[in-house]
């Protein structure tokens, strides 16, 4: 597909035998606010280009930005959840650059006064080991517009005759979260990178500040990586792989860069400080542009915005609203549900923790909530290639189905049909039960009649049971279930058969 | 003190994706020197007791509720654009990226 020449790589093991990787991860999270960071334009991304712009986000002369309160509140919540200190006073800054994705010719960001700084996030690796990733800062900024390059090959800038800009996305609030250099991860560096982004995504979702859907670009990761020979204190030159947009890609990009750096360094070459593009198809990275230095952006305090000075009362009030952090929650639930670390990991990977907890809160027991979300529903989501959360069924629906089963009004088979009906948009579980006529036959009269009929129709089997071969009852239960089109409670049917035959169960 | 070198001008030109001739580098180095010299006079009056100011008003926390306001129509948004295509702003070839 892409005509990129893959550079010679050193095997991962050889690279790690000589070098120690150092990583820095920068994650951009698009907030789920209703409006942009500095103006009242909607953030609901429409296909129709340039329908969500105003003089402020178009950078027209005289327009004045005003900060979105929920944007600041979300930034503080993220900072607190990452155990950061919250600035008592901080400013926005203009990051100047020559690129038309911001019509203002600068991006409003924060420079040396981030709203949150000095924190950490504990992440759990597959084998249960906990690795602490130190956080340098979390700051507020805005997203850029979307460019389409025309005239070149495969929509790339290179060779394009001109570009087209849609500014609907320009100005949507972003929080950029930057780690301190991650050292000491060794061969597990790519795994740590992936686990960090995964944990951060869980945290952001738990805070309710963004849906953090990576596949939709609501969360994007830049992977900075350098190598230094074992025993050397000084960091090597880093490369910055931009916009790595899935958990798996974060791991692959880190791994690839370790192997590439080792090859370059091993051959006596030097690493150029540059940005690199990640390619999903083969997991490689290719050279982007030579990285600007911070001073090239000519940052200066944004004169159109006044400083943000969150009162300690506000910060503490927000701290009091923080939910239980995802890692602590998983450890607690693991104990409560009595599941293994491996099962908990599967539940996490399936994105099922939230739905299961919500289903339990809606009244279902833990076992059945887990069974539905990790069974029928996970299968359905997989088939459609969507998140569990995107299925057209709510935790309340699942809890209702579970309640109907507990009450004996549905058996397992019927319950699956009800779930199917809800997923197909036929209404709530009760509506599906009504419309499809899916109720366990609990009318004893009707059941007794069906049982009588089954006994009369199978005299040989009935005799066997009378003679003490109780196990043969299964055949008669089957006949009754068939006669009632599966809508009877099998356990009750069995009782009735034995009762009518005068046999103790 | 002033002393903008032609290397610094060349660096700025690269950031701005401007192609400057050798004589222009010298020309602009001199001009930039004059501008910076003029601005630098401010620091002669700003003593230790004058804190740097980034905003003329002693305000903090001016914020807006997260409520949607009407946006411009695409026609209005694009009305000042020198060129447009497919309801988008059309810009010349972008250099120095990719």
C-alpha cells in the first residue's frame, strides 16, 4: 500500500541487550463538552463542513475568546484523578506556527503554567504487576481543524496542489497529558505504554469528561522514545511518533522504534529528533518533519484571556465528586465477584465493567449481569464490531430480563430471545415479551394438560418412570417443552410429571 | 543587545516557509535588529519592582457556561475566504510537512 521502505531493524531481544529504552507519552483527550473551549459553537461533529464556526474559532479580527467553565472543571478533575497539584493561578499561551489547520495562525494552549502538574498513574500489567507512571503535567488547549489534501497521491500533503480546510473541529477542548520520562520499564516498555494509555482511557471514562473513543480520535497518543546504552545516565535523542490511535498500535509503535533506534545506533548512526508517522498496515514508522524546538513556537501569554485561578474551595469540591479510580475499582470488584485476574482483564478488555456495574445497580445479581454482558451481548458486539456501550440495550433492560428470569417468567432460552428483540429495536424487554408472546407457561392448568398429554402419548416411558427409572423423565419434559414451544419452566414441568405419575423426585 | 544574525533570519524564514535570497537575509537582519532595539527600550523603564504584565485588567476566572450558541452559516463563514471548494477554505500547497 504505502511505498515506505522499512529500515533495517535489530531484533527486539538484541536491542534490549544493549540499550535501555526511555519513553515519554503525550495523550490528547477531546473533552465531551457541549461547546468549544473558547466559544459557544457546538462540538457535535457534523459531516457538513464549516457549519460550526464563529468569529472566535475562525480567528476573525476583534473576536474575543471566553473560557468554557466545564472545560476548566474537566481539566481539574483529570488533574486530581492523576494525583496532580492544581495550579493556584495559570494562564493560556499562544503557540504560534505556520500551518492552516488553525485559522488564527496559533493554537491557544498552556505553556509553562499548566493547570495540573506533578502527578502519577498506577497501571497494571497483564501479569498483575503495578507500574507507576509519573505525570509531568496536564494542560488545556484546543483541537485544530481538519485538512484534506487535494491533487497528491492517497490524500497526502506531499505532491498535493492545494488543501481544503474544515474548521468544525477547530477549538474543541483538548486536555494534553504528558508523562515524565518513563525509565526502568526495560523490555516491558511497549507493554507499559499500552497499559498506561488503557488505564488513562478508563480513568477519563470514569470521570465522565470524555468517551475517550480512540477509534474516533477522541483520544490520541504521541509516543516519544529514545535509547541509551545500559549504565548511561544521559538520555539519547528521541523520536516522536505522532497520532498513534489504538492501544495495540501504541505497543507496536514503541516496539518498532526500539528496534529501529537500536539499528541506527548500532551501525554508528545518530537518531534525528523528528516526528514520525505510524503505519497501521505493517506497524512501521516513517520520517515526518524535523521537530520544532519549543522556542520556535514563540509561546507568549494569551492577551485575550484572563488567568484561571481556581479557588481551593472549588478544587476541593471537585475532588469530592471524583469516583473510585478504575484500578482500585477493578481490584474491589474482583474480590466481590470472586473472579480471577485473567477474567477481570477479559471483562476490562471487553469494556464490560461499566455496563455490568450499572446492571447490578439496576437490581440484577452480579453473576447474571456478568453472564449477559460477557456472553450474549459481547458476542453480539463482536459480530458487529462495536463497543458494548454502543449496543442499543441499556443496563436497565438487562436487569429487567434478569429479573424476569429470577421470577420464573422467562427461562434462559426465552431470555435470549428477549435480548435479541431489544437489540433489534423491538422495544423494552416487557414490550418484546408481549409482542413475541414469550412467556413461560406458568398457568398450572395448561401445564397439567400438556403433561397429561405427554404421559398419554408415551406410555412406555411413563411405565419406566413408575418403575423407578426417574432419569427417563427427561424425555417427557422434552415433549412438554416442545408442546409449549419452549415457554414452560422445565423444573416445574418435571415436578408436575413426577407428581402425576406418583413418583418421588 | 541587538545582533540578529543572518542565520537567525534564515531559521525564522524556514519556520515561516519563506524563501529569502542572501541579500534579503542581511536586509531583514538589520530591520529586525532595529525593531528589537526599539522594543528593548521598554526594559529600560521596567525596573525590578514592575512585574511583567500579560493582561491590562486585574481579572481572573472569566468563564462562560457550557451552552451552545448559534454558529455562522457556512456561507457567512466562507464569505471572507479568497478561495473555497466543497464548502471548505481552499489554501495553497502546504510546504515543509509530511
